[in-house]
C-alpha cells in the first residue's frame, strides 16, 4: 500500500508541476494573473535571486531567450536544476528506473552558493541595473 501512495503522490506532483507550467505559459505574469508577490520585493523592495523567474519562464516558453535572461540571468541554471530534480524525483521512479545517486563536490556547491549570493547583491546595487528583474 505504501508503494501505491508514493506512486500516486509522484503522479500528483507531475500533474501539478505541468499544470503550473502550462498556467505560466498561458497567463503572462507581467500582465497579471494569480501569481504570488515576492516577499523580498514586497517587504524590502529588493530583488531576491529568483525575482523575474516567472516572467522569464513565460518568455522562455514563448521562445524569447533574450527576454528571459533580461528578467533573471540565472534562470536557465535554475530551470535545469529544477528539471533534473523533477526527473529524478518524479519521472524515474514512475518508470521503474533507479535514479543514480549523485553527490556534488563541496567546491561545486560552495561555488554555486557564491554565484547566487554575488548575483543577488549585484542586482540590487546602483550601476548594475541590467541585472535587476525589471519589476516595477
């Protein structure tokens, strides 16, 4: 029974994830829709590392890579990481394949954290407006 519940929750996760992706494709976050406000932007007036992600994802789904990168320069890396995690967590177990165990080297994790922190700081500094999400 536990296996059935796990499979059902993974299918549910897949359906919810694809539904959210379809919603982002159909409803432009720059023009409205039922999208949450970024707490960092709302409370502090600062771009978090993910600000511009929904608008950028919408642009990517419509083939506009330049527009996506204009909203968030790290968006492609975030989406690749989300896809890898999604495939490993949802799709592989549903097909019966065993997901390989991957352990990133410490330097890679620290490097990724350093890039995200540096990006977040820079996009909120004067003179680096080209890194900002473009949110009003």
